[in-house]
C-alpha cells in the first residue's frame, strides 16, 4: 500500500468517527476529537509494546510510521474541527488545550 492510500484510509475512518457528532455542540466535538486521539495513542502504543517485547526487526520502521501518522491524525482532527466549528485551526488548537478532558 502506498502512503497516499494509508492517508486516505485514515481520512475515511476519521470522517466515519465524526459523522454522528456533527450536529452536536463544539464541546462534544472537541471531546470526540480528543477521545479519537486517545484511542489511537493507546492502540498504537500496544503495538509498539508488542514489537518491543518480541524484539521485532520492524520496530524502527513501525515507530517512524507511527510518528508520522500521529502527527497526520492530529492535523486532520484539528482541521476537521475547525471546519465543523467554522473557525481557524489555530483557534481550535487553543480551545483544545484549554478544554478539560472528560
């Protein structure tokens, strides 16, 4: 699979996860975005943990790809929240940092 295909897949999954939250308040959208990032982090950390315990030779490659996708997912969530809330990405970043998680 090409990198572009993985990025499209992440975008489609993210659209699916946000679909039912579009008509809710800003706070609920921001909570949903944070929950998505938290789940992504948890599961990708579990994969990293497993690769580490098994001394997998693919650990380094997977770690670098994970870092790339972490940043890309954060960017997409920030961008989608800004689009749904009809504000700028920097305003969303400020709101998310000031917003207390669940």
